[in-house]
C-alpha cells in the first residue's frame, strides 16, 4: 500500500478531495462494523467480565493487525516508538471504550450509542485548546443545543438521569481527545502502527485489571455496569469464545479504518459520518432485545445529530 501523505493537524479545513472521500468511506464502514461488536459485547455482558472480553479480543486482534501492518509498509518496517503521545492516545481509547462498554450493559443500545456520538460536540469544543482552531459564538451555541439533546436522551421519560448515561458521555469525551491526538500524531505515525500500539495498551491494561479483580472479590454491587467490570473471570463456552474472538477481528479492521480516516482527512469532514452507527444500533436493539426508543428519545437524537453535523461542517469557501 502506498504511503498516504500526512496532513498537518492544524490545517483542519484542508485536504485533497480524494483523501476526504476515502476518510468518509473509512469512518462510515468502521461505524457499521463496530455496531456488530457492540451487539456481541452486550449479548455477553451478563456472563463474562469486561476485562476478560477485552483481553480475548486484543489477543486475537494481534493477528489481523500484523496483517494490516504488512500491507501498510511491511513487517520489516515494524517499529513502535513508545512516545508519550502514542501511549496517551492508547490510554484515552482504553478509557473511552471501557466506559462505553460498561454503559451498553445497563442502557438500551440506541441510547448508549446516541450519547456516545455526542463526541463531535466535545471534538469542536476541545479543538481550540488542543489544535488551535477558533470556535466562534455560533458554534458554541450549537454545542449548547447539542447538550440539550443529550439531556433529552438521558431522561427520555422525565425521570432521574441513569448513572450509566454518564459513562457513555465520559466515553464521548475520551474518544474526542483520542481522535484529536490522532490528528497530532498523523505526521509521524501510520494508522496501522497507532492501532497496534493501542491494542498493546488495551492488552496490558486488561491483564492488570484481571490480576486485581479477576477472582470476583469486588463484585458485590447489583449495578449492571459494575458487575460487568468486576465479575470473576470464567472459562467461556466454545460458542462464546468464538464470538469474543470475532470481536478481535472486527475491532482490528474497524479500528484501522477509523484511525486511517482521522489520519488522512480533516475532522470536520469525516466525523459527521460516525452518526451512521445510530440507525444500525437502533435496528439491532429492536430486532435482538425488543428495545423501542421512547417518543421523546427521537427528538433528542435528532438534536444531537443536527448540532454535531452543523459543528463539523464548514462551507466550501472556508476550506
């Protein structure tokens, strides 16, 4: 595979048209593939702890990741420079997806995904201090409107906010920081190396978590999210092991597509297409668990999507 020309992270509005199109296709495909992984994780969240599921996923994921490295420069050039930026990005992604997986154990899939995809609100809000991008008054107003949508989704029936909703929002914040870090690393790191280093960080962290809580000694809470985090490690059935192994291949492919998208294309061009995961998640939740979003949830989702698309879109004249 030919080397992709790196994009200066400070030039968010630029980028060649073919790079923008490739970035959009990559992120849309990643959103669809990740939905499959979410379904598997949610299905198994009542039987296995999250660290064990992630450890199996990471272990299996090394094989497809090495294949990706081979086609993205060759294994002979495999070299991970353990810089602070690379490690920080991997740790931020670990925090993001840990919070996200814990949230889908307790929330309807469509609600968890919708709250997670408030991340463009944080992307724009943090682009100023992280990448030096100016955020004007209209964009700040759009961010406030988007957070109104977050409140609607978090409280679909006017009841108290489910604590698991904060996990999904935390996942969105960490995800936004990680993708901004991806842009900062774009000039010196390939997408395959970034996702391989991320997988190493995941694997080491899950082993540490397993050593601390793997016997289930801390699993005393009745909360679904805490149970998913602290449940004792057990031997999976062959079928469940196959599903967990499948997430390793899914995560490797989708992770590379996602990282490549933010590496080669401006954030404001590709990020809105991550919203394509919401209808997929809604459909899967309906068909598998019979989850029907309430009438008030749909307006909240539309407000989040509209605010995010407005924030991340720039007129052609400004590019």
